[in-house]
C-alpha cells in the first residue's frame, strides 16, 4: 500500500511540474505508458467479451442448421463482424434469411448484454 501511495505522489508531482523542460520528456514517456496500458486493457476486455459471446452461442447452436452454425462462427470471428451484424439485424431490424424469429431474438439479446464491452 505504501508503494502505491508513493507512485501516486510521484505522478502528482510530475503532473504539477510537467511544464519544466527537465521533466517534460519523462512526463511524455509516462503518459505514453499509461495510454498504451489502457489501450491494451480495453483490447483484452473486448476479446474476453467476444469469447464469452461465442461460448453463449455455442450453447444453443446445436439446435441450429449447418448454415446457421457457420454464420454464427463467421459473426463471432471478430469484433467488427459482431458489431456489423448487431447494427444491421438487431438495431436496424433488417431481414436476415438465416436467423429470424426466436433465434434472432436470442442472438440479439446475447450481443446486447455485452454491447458496451464491444466498443
């Protein structure tokens, strides 16, 4: 806990005196490190969400036909594919020849649960 307190104090000192020419390179390096770490954390979270959605789809995909299962695999292949599907078929309510009725509702509700984690 003491180490964490010292890190916070050091960050506050750097932020306070950040305009000083001697500290500016260190400040830029520190901000770059934070930005990189935050970016990696959000990417990992998005991948976890994608795996969770894929696992949920796997639980009911046995009830579906082969083309529907293949389409589910394609949809969950990337976050971009999942977001595109969600936007077109869940939000805009476009017609999907493979998923309709209860199946489409289950897919859309599953994606909606994790929508904030995909962005």
